[in-house]
C-alpha cells in the first residue's frame, strides 16, 4: 500500500500516518494507493474549518473518494478514514456478491 500525505505541518502528517496504519491495516492487501489531503476553509461565519480528502485506489481497479469537514483536524481525518474503511468493506462485499451470481 502506497501512502501520500499532503498536510499543513509535520505534526498532522505524523498523526495521519499513525491513524492510517491503525485504521486501514486490516485492509492493506486490498489497497493499492491512499492519498490524504488537507485544506483549511472558512465557514460563512468566519470560523476556520479543516477539509480532509481521502482518495483510495483499490487493486480491484475501483476508487473511493471521501471528503470530511470538521472544526478539528484530528476529527476530520478520523471520520474520513472510518468512512473510507467502511466503504472499502462495502465495495469488496458487493464485488464478492456479484461474482457469485
């Protein structure tokens, strides 16, 4: 599994790497590449938000894109990776069901 991280600082990059190794470790044999990007945004009231974009390319030639916006960058990456893991499991489950039909 190849990993690419585009984070605003080293602290967040290290945190993303740790969460990736924990959150997607059981699915690593299905994942070809993971790309995680962060962007800061401002909401309509002027408060800062953190957008976390996760792009996962699977060996089955399917891809998954997750976008999560939160006030806290740790919460954004945690939720995005959780959603990515659930989506990978769902895609693989549907692929197995379709191959048996």
